[in-house]
């Protein structure tokens, strides 16, 4: 399997859900795209005026200012913004979805969970030819039925476990407060995350709740909440077993601190210089392969903040720290 590669491409990603941000950023960086992330339409308006972007990916469902309103306000800025490539990100895939989003004013749309092939089609449709630099052959193991989990995948799984454990508590809290819109958003984001990890039962139960709450007036049943809770609990339990087997979690469910449990030999000066020179271009290009370097960085004194930044996907901050150090 080969995957398109790009060069000198800057994208603004607008999404309110941190987990969805991390997935989208990983997928975009896989094809060489440098990504800036903002979590609201209001911030997106300021960002497009302050920076130059080849494309803007906008989540369809966000609080306060949704994706359609964000798109319309960007278009209303006039000038180059009337024709800037705006791509709707959505987990709602209905009949003629692409045509409907284009009619609203988007340039294109990309369904969630993001598929590499669909992402590459978007890039080919809308990027200038000089920014498409060919393709990279992906390892065969990536496309086999038995999924091979990279360190990036395991980090995303760990994020999912940590972030989604209190989802049902939040759902009940918002339902009791009558905030059906927020529960609709939670179900929408959970559906996309479940789809990314191929958790079909969880994806279906989240989609069912999302559909019910999208009606006017919103409706739901206690059975839908119970089913969602059961499917989410099972998915998290499966992920925890996997994370423990891969050494990411201790059997208590806590993250393993290898720095605290092992005596790690420090790298030599020459090894450190070589490591940092390899890492800099990855951070500069927001390449998720940088996550593979955190274990080696633990063998370099004073790298704690850099490691934290990389593990939080703050590649720009990590790059700036390295530059300041060298």
C-alpha cells in the first residue's frame, strides 16, 4: 500500500474535541502536512487572518459556533477567504453528503473516522501540483487484518481510556440539566472515536443516541444510555488489557513510569547530538514519528519538558525547546 506525500502544506484544524484533534493531526501529519489546531470557530476566524493556510478542516458539530457558521464567517471575510479550501469534518454520513456540504459553502467534506484514502483524495483535488511529491510505500503489516499498534496508536488508546472513563457521568449530568445539545456532541465525538478503533458496537450505540438527540424535539430512552454505558465499558476494558500487555499501563491502570522504575544509562554527547538532529525535522513537520523518540530522550538529562510536549502532541513547543537547548 502506498500513501501520497506532500510538501510545504499548512492546514488549520478546527475541532473542539481533544481526542478527535489528535487523531486528525496524526492522519494529516502522516502525509507530510503541518497542522495548527484550534478548538473553536471564534479562534479559527482569528487564525485564518493571522496565518496563511492551504486548507482549513472544520468539524461540523461544535458548541457556540458550529462548523457551518464558522465556514460562513470565514467566507464573509472576503478577498482570498472567499475561495480558501474549507473542508467539513463530520461523522454524519448521509445520502449525497458531499453535495450538501458543498451547497452550504464548503469546498469539500471528509467523513469521520478519517480514512487515509479519502484524505489523499482531498489533497489531490485541492492542493497545487507542486505540493504533491509522490508516495511512500507503507509496510504490509499496516494493512493486515491483525492490527499492528505503533507507539502513536498506543498513545491514542491511552488517551481514549483516560478521557472517556467519565463519559457516562457527563452524559447523565447534561441530560439531568436538559442540555441535549451537549450530549448530542458527546455522542457524535464518541461515535467517531469508536469508528477509528473499529469498536463497532460502541460506534452503533453512540450513533443511535446521536440520531435520537438530533431530532426536534430531542428524544432518547434509558435503554440507549444503558447500552452505551455497557459498550463503552467493554471497549475501555479491552483497551486496558491491550495497554497492559504492551507495557503502557500497570495492572492497576496507572501509566508506567519507566524513568522511576529503571536505572537508565545516559547517552553520550555524540549519541545525543545525533538523536536531536534526527528528531528536529520530525518536530518541525509535526511528524507523529517523533513519539518513537521519547524513550531515547529519557536517556538525555534535562529533556523532561521536551518529552512531555511530544507526548501531548505539542510538536511546535518541543521543537522550540530543542532549538533553545542547541
